[in-house]
C-alpha cells in the first residue's frame, strides 16, 4: 500500500451515468480450486488485462477473488452473456472443479467490467473448501442468499470470537485525509486487542487505480456484540469493489488532517460515492479540535447524510488520541 494516494481520481464509473443501474441482471457465483503456480497477484493482473475489454464488450461485470488456493468469481450481466462466460471459464487450465454456488436474477452490485481481490489468509485450502461446499449445499436446497452475502462470507469470515452471521454487527470504513493513518490505526488496534489483522489487495480496471490495499480487523464486544473496521486507501473510492460493498457499511470514518482543503476534498469524494450507490451511512469525522468544523458538517449534511464530529483531546493527536475519540462514537452504531 502506498501512502502517496492521488486525490485527482473521480469516483464515477467510466461506462455509464455514474448512477447505480436499477434494472435486474443475471447473477452467478462459482468457486474452483486454483492450479496457478507462482504469484497469484501476477496472475490476477494477467487475467485482468484479458478480461476487462471482453467483459466491457459483452456488458458483463465481474469480481474475482483469490484466497487459500481457491478462486471465487461473481458475474453479473445479461443471462446469455453470463452463460457464455461460464462456458469459456470451464475450459481455463488455471483452475479445476468448478462449482456454481449461486444463481439468481436481481439488482446489480457490480459496476466495473472487472475487479479483483487477493486475501492473505492462514486458512488451509481444505478448510476453505468446506465453507464452499456448505454454501453449495445451501444453494442446492434452494436457499435464497444475496450474492454480496455469499462473497463476504467466503472472503472475510468473522473471527471465532465474533457473533454470527456476518451481518449481525456493524461494518465501518476508515479513510485518511492524508497519508496512511487509517492503516496505522488498524495495525495499532490489532496489537492492542490481540486480534489478527487480515490484509487484502483489491485490483481494478482503471488505468490510474490498479491496485490498492484494504485491510480489516474484527473487534469483539461485550454481550456477544462486535465491530468490523476496514481501512481503505483513498484511491479505493474509485474502485468497483468499494462501490459494490459500500451499501453494507454502517459508517464511514474520516480521519481528518490539519489542512481543511484535504478534509473537504475527502468528504466530497465520500459523499459522491454514497450518492452513486443510494446509500446514506453515518459520516464520522475524527480529528483535532477545530478541524471537525461547521463547514465540514454542512458539506456532508446538505447531501442528506448524517454527520457526527468526534474531536480529540489533543491538538496533535496520535493513534491513542484518535481511538479515544472514535471508540465512544462507534458505540452508537450497535
């Protein structure tokens, strides 16, 4: 992850009006075992180069996950295009044992021709496979699950001491107005709570937003509650994976800078992304006294989003100060 994020990146998708399409599409998810030797990141980049132009041509939107020796692919588009893609995928020598674990028609969640995710996980291939077969059995019994729920269940399962199911506790996005403080805060919290930090890379189809880091941490709470914190790079606001899962966030935390222009710019980009997916999370602004000002609040609230300021006790806050201000505000999400 590079902390030198460019802030000149639009959050609009290049192939439409910038709004979420509402017409139903065919949706399919399959899982297969990887036969890739060597770097999965390099292979994902090769897949991207080949897939994005073809997907665009056929009106397909695809997300591909590489994790624990498995591929999971989520496809949306016209039914005939989806079926034609599956027929090509079955013949691909980079994987075997393809199993369709979801088919449905419904509202789309993918809006880029191609997006990818690589998750660094200690989970063994056979253990991941057991979770795939559980979803396959549920699919064959006719259980109706949303594709976003299936994807999140596979790529980011809750830690053993977190409540189940995955959606029963809040998901919170962390973004920094400058640098990489969101990732630094998450790393510090992982050590503080002695919880594992899961590292992921998202890949996209835009030339100026190719790869970004997106890490997450589960923090158990009293009484069987909990909280998931996801640190994203600012560039991720222009990526299809972020847009696909933005509706699942209860709050977006902005870690503010001393420079008001950077804070306002980040807030504008977050608000615009939320508008595109018709979602209104709480925008929680954390920073030194004075930077969580009325101008920032007005900027958020005039777009119909809820705003909450969490000023720190210090004029030059460190990670301890940021968390001391943020933790009480997050308790309101439960």
